[in-house]
């Protein structure tokens, strides 16, 4: 699965306010009604992906229901990125111990895909939707540095949202399939 980066514009906050016009109230409402239901699917599939990551961690750690409950105590306190790092490290550790399992390159790709899903989901979950600009530009991230305040804008139209839904859905399936393949290779 190829990693395709989102269309983004990063610019100084002041320049953004000078160059990008806000949508009028009627246009804004129409735009938000058009994209909002699709954004729900981003959240649904992302949460499902996170559940698969949690399941895979527990599955690699134990097969005892009593122990599974204990692992869930830790998983419940972990953020998505921590779970992904933990899962990748568990896979990596197992691959080091079992050198006959040829999945290292796929593991590296999966790590990138998992974090790209988080980036895409966060862009929707934390976007400034009410501050949407003309041409369907939405501020998805604000970053402050010594050089000023910069905003990352993403053009969000229905096609973009559907592509991101499809991307997260495919990564979700890929991680689930990888986990099954990994177990088959590990325990043969």
C-alpha cells in the first residue's frame, strides 16, 4: 500500500488571514453539512483500527483471559501512538528472536501507515471547521516556533474525505491481516 501524503499548505498565520477569505455563513453551513457525515466515518474506522492494535498487543502478550483483563488495564491508559509503538516493538522483538520470519519490511511500512492514519484522523478531529476558508481550505494544525505561528491548511472536499476514509479502512484491514500472517509465520 503506497503512502500518499495529504494536500497541505503551510503558511504564516498572518499571511493566511490576509490571503484566505472565510466562507460566508450560508456557504459554511452548506459545506459543513456536506462533509460532516463523512467525517464520522473517519472516526469510526480510526477507532476500529485502534481496537485492532489493542487486540494485537493483547494477543501477542498472552492467551489467558485473566491476564488479558490485566493487559486491558494498561491499554486503556495508553494513547493511540503509544499503542502503535508498543505493537511495532513487540513485532520487532519477535522478529529478532525468530530470524526465519521475513516480515521486517512490511513491519516498517505498517508503522508508517499507522502514524499516517493518526495524522489524517487528527486533521479532521482537531480542525477549525467553523473557520473554514474559501476553496474548502481548513486549518488542521497550528504550530508555534521562534519564527512565528504557522498554520497547516488542507483542502477538504468530499473526494478528499472519501479517500481518507478508504485509506484508514485499508490500513485497518492490512494491520489485521498482517497480525494473522505474523502469527502464522511465528508459530509454524
